[in-house]
């Protein structure tokens, strides 16, 4: 694997073409970076506290690298405010609407776009009903996922089960793999030492961590992980929760209830470029996925990023994550999760990523997703090809 900073590829920040986007007066046309570029309206219905927005932002970056003029409408404010902003944006001037998920905000924009004969590209990243916190939200999410695919011209997804669902519905679906930024996530001993000092860990501390967004969907299995941490009595073992979100106060109370608050470092919501150093602090990364339709369909970012920075992974994975990365995870169950973590801590640290891990990871960079996304854009039939 090439050394960080030596990549000869278009996704490295230093090699990205300068992306320009201009609007000249109300109702004016946007200027694509090149003659073949499209004017793409990218509607993000969720704010940055939700982990799925990371994938959507990465796909937007790939579209910009291809020379398209992308105007991103961010999901801020109340649900009503986001709904209004989405509807107004969909009434504007653009060649292609690109959005993620099927929910009332995105369906409103999609319906307006299709009524105006504009093609719609949707990234279907999760079976969302299984990730909702209330019966009403689950019902609404189920209704949106039944109706939404029929408003999409083309669907992209990282998940084979979701692709199969989309094609079963007769939709044009493309697999755009899950990716990670290999210019940020890599093993680096010097940065690991610096990060551990910065986060207050001593040389003898053994750090066990979990990367997640503190949302309802992101914390569904967090109680299982915290229960296991509670069983680990060794005072040298410290814990780290990497990530933030709307349930941060609730998670703090859960730590207090289990007597873990003093032993646990919570980073809060981090800019994505700061996540790799937080992960480098870890001696063990923990993942736990209950066997649900939503978890079987998703490919876990945390497993990819743990592996990329050289952190041993312990836990339970299912479905697509297990198919792709299960052989690199020290497998266990709820009852034995704590003992599996302790056993992993007792193993000598690895000097380098195993060859098999490096070989798999090289197929998981965002650059590998670029061609698939280009084909999906071209399949919408709008203007010039993204290829």
C-alpha cells in the first residue's frame, strides 16, 4: 500500500481539481467546471450528527471531482424548515436532483423534480424503518421506503440486499461501494503516540473504544457494549466513545449508571479529519451488530476505519459487514464480549497491517466508488455522461 501523502490518485486533497460553483443573480444558471459537467442539486435531508451524511458528502465530493457543479442544500433546522427548503430548492434550476434516503423531506423534493421532468438519483443507504425510535417514525419510514423508489430515476446503494430490493421493485439500481479516505485513515505510530497524549492516556493505559454516532440508530447496540465494559475491572483499561449526536446527554447518563463515567473519554462530535487520530488511540475497537434486517444490509464504516488505522476489532458483525470483513473481526457474542476484549488486550501489538487486510482495504477507497457513481449518473439519461 502506498505511503500516505504519496498517492498518485485524484481523490488526494492536494490533487483534487479546484471545484467552482457560481450563481449569477436570482434564478440564474450555475457554471459547471467543464463543458460536460452537469448542474446537480444535492439535497442532504439530515445534519452532520448523522453518520449516513458522511457517505453522502463523500459522493458529492466525487461528483465535484468529475467536474460537475454541485449545489449542496444541507439539512439544518426543524423538520418543517428542512421540508420547506427542500421544496424551494427543487423548484430551482438544475439538471439532476441527487439525494439520500426516502423520507418526507426527500420525497417532497423528488416529487417536485419528477413533476418538472427532472431526473432523480437517490442513494439508498439503509433500511431505515428498523433504525427508528418510535412506532410512528417506523410507520412513516416504511411508507416512504415503499413509495420513494418509484420516484427515483436511478438508485445507488453500497448494499447488495438493498440493490436486490430496488431491482425487485423494477428500479434501475447501481452498487456504489462503501469507501474510506485512505489519505486520512492509515496506521501511524508517531501520530498514535501524539494522539494518546492529547486525549490524556498514559503509556500503561489500555484503551478500548467504540466509534458511533449518538443517534437512535447509531446506539441501538451500545447498551450491549457498555454492559461488557462494565465487566472489565482492570484499572489500567480505559474506554473511549468516539462520536457525538443528539443522544449525547442520554449516553452520559448510561455511563454514570454503570459507573463508567470516570473511565470513559467521550470525544463528542468530531470533524471527520480528526476521527483517525482518535481511532489511533485504541488498543481494541469494539463493534456489535444485532441480527436485524437493517444491520444485515449495512456495511459498517467503523469496521473499515478500525482496520485502516491498524486497530484490532472485537465483536459481532452480521450480513454484508460479516461477508466482507467478518474474517478480520475477533468474533464473540453478548455473553462473552467482555472476556474477548480482555483476551485481545493480552495479545502483543501488531507491527503492521496483515497483507490480507491491506489487500481488502485497497478495494474500499472512495476512488474505487468513483467509476460506479459515474455509471449511475450516466444511467439517469441526463445531459452528458459523468464518465
